[in-house]
C-alpha cells in the first residue's frame, strides 16, 4: 500500500487530539486495519474524557467515530472493535447498518477479571471482527496457526502438521498493574500484546497501515512497529500520548488543535 499522501510527520506516530477531529485529516481508505478499543462508558477515570455519558450520547459518539473510521478503512480493510458485553449488541447493529460484514465475535478470556458481589465476575471481553468487502480482505492464516488438539493430545496423524487457525475464544492473561509489561505512563486498562500480535499478523501485511483511534497505552502501535507495519495512533490525552511515545522509544507526539 502506498503512503505517498501521508506527511512524514504523521506516519508512524501518535497524534494528540480527538479522533473525530483527527480521522478526517487522514487520507481516505488508507488503513488496511483499524483496531479500536474505545471507552466502555462504565465510569472509568480517564484524565481527559468523561466515561459517564447517557446511553443516547454514548451511542451518538459511537456513530460519529464509526463514520470517521469507515472513511479511512481501505476497500480490502478489516476492523476490530474491543468492547464490553453491555454495548456489543448496539455496536454490532450499527456496524451491520454501515454495510460492513461480520466475520467473528472473538472472546478474549482472562483470569483476574473484575470482582463482583451481586453478579458473576467479568472474565472476558468481546472483539467484533468486521471486513469491508467479504470477497477481498487480508487473512494470513499461516501467520497465526497454533498446534491443534489432534497434534498435542491425541497424536492423530490426520492433523494438519501446520497446526490450525485459532478458534474464536482466546486465552491470554490480562496486563495487571504489577506486570513488567504494563505501560506505567499510560492509561490503566491495557490490552496484552499477544492479542494485538494475532490480530495484526492475520489482518495486515508488512508495510500496511494500522490505525488506532484510541491509542491509550500504545499496545497497537508497539506491536505494529515490531511487526513492520506502519501505524497512526490517535490519543485525546497528551499525558497518555507521551507515555506511548516513551514506550515506542521514538518521536514526540504530534498535537492537533
């Protein structure tokens, strides 16, 4: 994919600003992959965002950033949206209405979920996987194969020696506050690199552009960089963006008024 229309300052960078302001400045249909982990509207204490919107306002915000993301998604692009259960249905209806095609609902399963007193604990998150064109999209199956149960447990000679494409339940541990892999300068909720590694490997190729409209702790950008993809991250908080810059070991965030 050509990136000639990108200003060198903006490619492979985290941009400080509201994604609703920044996404329209990117070239249309430039992103092979968009990974979005938006605020869940559950009262999380961000430093620059109110996570306690009314349902109507939150869904209006969702519609706005979906439209902005759709503009930058390539004709053969893929979109992954990580979201809590209480909003997943609302988001799926909207993505369907935008003409995108659902491929999977991935369940990222983990231990040390939030403890509850009056209901079952939350030990997973959903990741909605959509493509723009169901007949033309990147899916690098060989890049993400894992040993199958036929191979590891039963020694079945019928097993594909290459392994199998992972199922839709992914068991990866959370990045807890005491973990060395935690980005101490960023937002507290951090998706593990293993989740993004699988997504970026399967849904993009080297030199493709990966866009994250809610950069947060910078995991998407760090993994994209490690895998030889170009990236653009957008982060509302200058403090969080500076933490991402340190994690990437690179240039200062670009500010957008």
